[in-house]
């Protein structure tokens, strides 16, 4: 089984475990994100479904499906870009860490990495000092990937 098939069957199991179902449409949206190197917007996913599956899903439904996939922890939202990525730990059994995202400013390639609890706590503490509460401890960092770096 390749990585894509593994992720799909793990996603189906995950949904079954929580008493929901990975329907055809939900599968198609997830597959768009799994196949993409970049984060995708809801509208890019509408286009993907049209091109790949000849299926018209209204943007509103795509948003609803994305909410569902997020609640199943299969997908993450990048709030700064308002785009979505497939979780890179769908097939993992370990506990999911607070996700941190590196986003290449050249090619928009996204990598998900974990970050330690103590780092988040420091962040929270420092935010508190200046009168802020973190709404989401998820970090989205502007970076440059090695492929792009090699090109310059
Ligand atoms: Zn993840
Ligand atoms: Zn993992
Ligand atoms: Zn890059």
C-alpha cells in the first residue's frame, strides 16, 4: 500500500471509530489535500473536484466538509492563509502534538512539524505578561524550503 492509500484507510477507520462516515465527497476533498504539496483554499478544492472527479460541490459544502475533516483531526487549517492541509500524521498512532507549520514563501510547500508543550507554555506565559491569551497555539511560520533555497 502506498502512503496515499494508507492515509485514506486510516482516515476511514478514524471516522468509523468516532461514529461518523467518510463519505465519497469527504473522501474527494481529503484526497485533494493529500495529493497537494501546497495548502489549498476551499475554492481550489471546488476546482479540484471538478477537474479530478467531474463533480460540482458548492463552496459552502466544501467548507462544511472541511469543518468535519478538521473535527476528525484529518485536516488542519492555516488561519493566516485561510487554506487547508492534510494532517501528516493520519497514519500515526502517537498522540498529536500542537501542530506548527512551515510555509515556503517561494513555492507554498507546507510541512507540519510538532512543537513541545514547554515551548507552547513559554509562549502562553509571555503572551499573558503583555495582556494576551492565545486563541490558538498553532504557529504558522514563513520559511523557505531547501528545494527553493538551492535554486537561488
Ligand atoms: Zn497534524
Ligand atoms: Zn506522526
Ligand atoms: Zn519552496
